[in-house]
């Protein structure tokens, strides 16, 4: 059983920055991938970014490209999502997932971008 925990969600003003963190625990198997999805009220969950071990592959949604940066430390089972130039439309619950033998999801952390 792998336990995934996100942290760092907060209320931030438009144009501001926030860093989300994700930590996986409970396994010694290789963490192959870490990624982030988000879900705004009344909308479906959407892909934000993902990264593979050694940063071999990194992907971003068009809506966040150039503003968000994903990173992962597979040896520590941790990762971050640095979010800059935040917009009100970035408001959502952000979910981290990791692939360790299978996909494991966290419970989410709330990001609100508002004056």
C-alpha cells in the first residue's frame, strides 16, 4: 500500500506563485512517474503535468505550459509543482499521482487564485 500526500495549497492572488509538494510512502519499489491533475468545481478532472524517472519525459497541459514546472526526486519519493503567474482559472483541487507498480492517488490540496 502506497500513501500519497499533497501539500502547499493556499489562497493566492492572481499573478502570484505557489509550490505544491507530493510525497509517497510505504514502498521501496521504483517510482517511475509522478504527475498532477486538477479538478475545478463542476468540471472534470484534467491533466496538468507529469514527469518520469530521471526527467526522461516531462509533459504539461497547454494551459499551464510556461507557467508551471514539475520536478521529481525518485530516490526520496517526493516531487513538486512550482506554479507561477497564477490565474483565477487555475483555481482547483490539485491531485498528485505516482506510479509505483501501479497508480496511486493523493487526496488533493486546494488552490484558490483570487483577489
